């Protein structure tokens, strides 16, 4: 998902040679170079659908800054594989499940390709930039942070943070704050002082907005990337402090109470076979990579979850029915993972909500070498090759009535949705598949489950509620205006 800011790769929609006819190229060199670029584009594109000509730099830059869902759909629907060029980067888009999975599962040919600014923000030495065997080994170690036991601990923290925020939402709802606060408390527990989540949350937006496909290359003061780097410095300093305090607390024999504690305890376990030494900074960088990978996708998932439930009161009513059955009206009692295990309907709603509005619609990969993706087309080495998830998740053969929220489709083992797990690409596939799947789904389920128990909310509909805005991940264009009131129990 580090790559899903790629969402800002847009088809240069609406660009055509006629629009460009008024462009006067100042020198002969410019026109010779344009001619060369056109030929290269045509040569690489071969028979794939896509614009017949690439367009000069400014046009592409402008378009890639304003991606639209309609632009993407046009590109995806133009062919199973299609071509485009943004800023003279040749791009092959895959729109079918088969090709998308092939890209994600061909580490020998393609690897995730991050927007330029990601390395500046996350630091080049961050584990997420590893590939191949080194990546597999590092990731294997991190998987221990997401065991069932560890998730149970995180769930308790999520419950108390979510309750605090639902209370606040009764005054003013800001979902991004809930995600940040939950993540930081799950990752660092009380090793972070109270002012830290506030400060990190305030600055984090600078990171979100810097993750564009194309950014000013130098991180000079005043640029978005410069501001994002300052925000990263603040976040890393707090996370390093938390790592340090966690090591001290575990050395004093305290009970693990957050992800850092789980990690330190694991590293001290005599039976543990992986690498044992991690500096405070390395631990902080891993946590920051989780924050980075999850913040925008989680906000998108939670916001659409709330919007979907407000717009489908019958589904909300069924969630409430299930809540009362499992929790017996004990609203103040923390929800547990065991409670969640008895809520198949709530889990189906989360799965379905993420299918209808997948936070990450595509992830860009880079062809490391010539990649024979189909019988009649080889992606040229050095091209971007982008698996898209939207069409797989809206394939009417697998998900009849694909745009409608139908949680029931996940409750019937014979339903084509359950028979075709290869289509469920919300979290990607292959060696870089999301590490936070369980974490993310249980967190969204908890937020929706608790909110339906404790609050009523109304969706203030606007003409832009159904339109999609792409800021790294997808959001309702009007930001989703919800009005919360305390729930009155009969
Ligand atoms: C609804 C929420 C989320 C969605 C939709 C999502 C989706 C994704 C996707 C599509 C990828 C790329 C997969 C690929 O290239 O095949 C990814 C990677 C990743 N995600 Fe998530 N994610 C979510 C939440 C989280 C959370 C909560 C965490 C951490 C706590 C997380 C950590 C990561 C990491 C570390 C990677 C990179 C893995 C690697 O390169 O090995 N994600 N995610």
C-alpha cells in the first residue's frame, strides 16, 4: 500500500492532439525531442489500447495532479491491458484479476514502485524499500506482531480509544483523528505522552498531501515534501522515545501493553530464532511505516463504512440486532475479539464495504526487466505496470449487482463471492500483500459495531456525496458529513 498514493497516476483524459495544436514549441530541439518521445511511446505501446500519441510534459503533469475516478474507469475499461504515458513514464495498466494478480505475484519481473517523495519521507533505509529475500526475511519477523494473541491486546486498546472518540463525535466527528490516536496507542501504548498523538496528528496531513506521483524534486523550504519531512521528523522522534521506554519497561518485567512491548518481549524470548537487535530508530521506522501504510487507507475504509451504514438503515438495523444478541446490552463493557468472532454479519459488512469502495484502487509496480505478461505483449523493462483492483472487485460475474452493498453475499459459502477469493484484491496479493489485514478489518468492525451500539448518525446528503475524490486513497468528495447523536435505548 505504500504505493497506493499512486492513485494520483491518472489517465491523461481529455487530452488530444487538437488541444495541443496551439502549443508552440520554442526550439527545434524541443520538437525533435518530442518526436523522439512519440516514437518511443508508439514503439512500446504496440497494439495496446491507449492514446495514440503521448502529450508534452505540462499536459501530463496537470492531468496527473487531478486524477478522477471517471478517468481511471475509462482507462480500465479500454482493455485488460492498456497503455498511457505520464511525464514520459511509460505505463501499462492491468484491469483484470488475472493480469493484476500476475503482476503482484511476479517478484522476479516486477516490484512495488514508490512515488519519489516516499523515500524522502520514510527514509531510504526503511524496511519497506527492501525487496526479494531480504524483504521476505524482515517481513517474517514483523508477522509476529500480528498474531491472534497480539491482536487481542490491540483490540482492547482500540475499544477504549474508539469509545473516547465516539463521545467526541457527538460534538464533532473527525475520523482521521480516531485512526491516528488508535494506531499510536496500539503501537506505543502509554510510552507516548498525551501531547504526542495530538502533535503527530496535526502534522500528518502534510505527509498525506506530499504523496503525489509528481513532486518538485528538491525538498526546499515551502515545498510539500519539505513540510512532510518536518512532519516525519516529529513523528519519528516520538516513536523513538516510545521504543526506548518500551525496552526499559520490559526490562523491568512489566506486562506487555502495546505492539512495541510485544515486539521487545518477542526479541527477548530465548526460543525466538530471528534477528534480535533493533535500535530505537529502527523500531520507530517500522512503526512509522505501519502508520504511513495504514493512515489513509484506514480513514477511507472507516469513512465509507459510516457512509454506507447511514445510507442503508436496514443493514445498520441488522448490525444492531447482532450486537444486542452477542453483547446483551452491556454497552459499557469493552468489546473483545471473542465477541467479534460471534458477529459474522458485522464482519461481512466490513468486507463488503471495502469491496464496494476499495480504499486502494491500484498499486504501481515497476518492471525490473522485460515482463512477458501475456502471449502477445511484453511490458518493456523500466515501465510502470499497474495492477488495478476496482474491476476485480466489481466483476458482475463474481459480485452480481456489483455497486450495491450486499453483506449477505459473504454469508453464503456457495455464493460466487466466496467461490472466487482471487477477486478480493482489497489488500493486494503476493509477497507485498498488506501485513495489516486482520488489524485493519477488526479495527473497522470495532468502530462500526461500537458506534452502532452507542450512537445514531445521519448522513447529510450533498450533490457530491456519491462522487469520489482521490487523495492517495478514495473519499466521498464532500468529505462525508455525518451528524451524531447519542443512541436512545428502548
Ligand atoms: C483498510 C485498510 C488497509 C488497506 C485497504 C490496505 C491495503 C494495502 C495494499 C493494497 C497493499 C499493497 C499490497 C500489494 O502490493 O500487493 C498494502 C501493503 C501494506 N500494508 Fe496495508 N492496507 C490497510 C491497512 C493497513 C494497516 C492497518 C497496516 C499496519 C498496521 C498496513 C500495513 C501495510 C504494510 C506494511 C504494507 C507493505 C507490505 C510489504 O511491502 O511487504 N496496512 N496494504
